[in-house]
């Protein structure tokens, strides 16, 4: 059986950690050349060192900064002479705080990475695909969160709002880009064991797991496998969808 994404060029943000790192691993296993992009370049380099194959690069990107995003894509074009046709927007942050305590700066931090970052990377990627005549069979996967639909985690109002925005933007982007052959889908992970969730206290973790039908937290590779399926031509008729990867939520 041939590999799922053989010979395709993929760019993953947030590639230095958690879900993004596992997405890079599965993409490489399935034959893609991977650009592992993260604000933490050392972590992105560690990801690349852990991948099968050799045609992968680590790249610095700050997804909330247009200049950084455009510079990153220019570098990719220079290195590979073609734009990436698989884009995974995994860079994200969560900050726990009661809504009454949020100020504009905390609000902007979350919205700028999770929502504006997804916008800037998507826009720059699609422009590069159009300019490079490489829109056919392209796939963009945005990582939202199940909290966008079932917000049962106190202290995450702005995070939930940012992730609900990602679902809405995904749907609207799929309306605009479908005519070019670019699919855009969102994945909504539930509780996944990564550095992002490492500081959740044990009691809270137990409470959250009680709501999961499989009675356990998920592993980043369990999300990555779904993302790589969405990146591949095997999912060629899935577009504008939001796919829950939660173990089932009560
Ligand atoms: P993670 O382990 O914290 O990884 C996120 C990565 O994104 C980190 O390497 C982080 O760098 C990087 N990043 C943060 N801000 C950035 C920026 N401005 N530009 C470029 N890179 C940036 O988190 P994760 O759990 O893998 O989460 C991945 C995605 O899944 C996020 O969008 C998250 O919201 C979403 N998600 C996670 C869960 C979960 O349970 N883990 C559930 C639902 C959704 P630093 O380490 O330097 O900050």
C-alpha cells in the first residue's frame, strides 16, 4: 500500500511540541517532506531530528506576526522551489483566568496566536499555492478544540472564543477555497496529554476524564493520525468539516 502523503510538502506550525510534533512524525512516516515551524526553533529542530527521512527542515515562525509568516514562506519557496500543499495550524496557547480578571493584553495574547495566527498562515499559504499553481489537492487543517462547542472548563472563556472563531473561519475559508481545489477542515481535540495540559491539577484531570466516554485522556498521536488522514487524498471529499477527536464527550 502506498504512503498517505508521498512526496507532498507539508508545513506544520507549533511543530516543536505536543500535537504539532506528532503531526510532523506521522506526516514524515507517510512520505511527506516536512517544514517544522515554531516560535521555539530549538524545539522545532528537535522535532526534525526525530523524523523518518531527511528532506525536512526546522523553521522559526511567529504566527501572530505577518512579517514572520511571510518570511517563513519565502524561505520554504527558496528551499523547495514549491509551496507547501499541506498546512497544519497547530500553534496555540491557553491561559487560564476568570473572565472578570482578563485585561485587553491577556485577551489579545490568546486571540492573536490562536485566531489571527491561523488567519495569517492560511492567507499566506493560499497566496503561495495560487502563485505556485499548486492549489489542486491541497489541504489545510486547523486545530480548534472541543471547548469551542462544549465549554465545560472554567477559566477558559477567551480560549474557547478563539477556538470557536477557528471553526467559523474554517467553514468560511472552505467556501472560498473549494473552487481552487483547496480543502479546509478543523480538528477538535478533547483532553490530550501534551505540555499544554501538563499543569492541570490531578483532581481537575480526574473530573475532566469522568466526562470522556473512553475514560482516559488522549495521546497526541491519536489526533495526529486524523490530521494526516485529512491531509491526504483519502479524505478528498471532506471539506469545511469539524472533526471531534475526544474519546467521546458526555
Ligand atoms: P503545546 O504542546 O503547548 O504546543 C504548542 C506549540 O505552539 C508550542 O511549541 C508553542 O511554543 C508553539 N507556539 C505558541 N505560540 C506560537 C506562536 N506565536 N508562533 C509559533 N508557535 C507558537 O500544545 P498542544 O497541546 O500540542 O496544542 C496544539 C494545538 O492543539 C493548540 O492549538 C491547542 O490549542 C490545541 N488543542 C490542544 C488540546 C490539548 O488537550 N492538548 C486540546 C484541544 C486543542 P512555546 O512552547 O514556545 O509556547
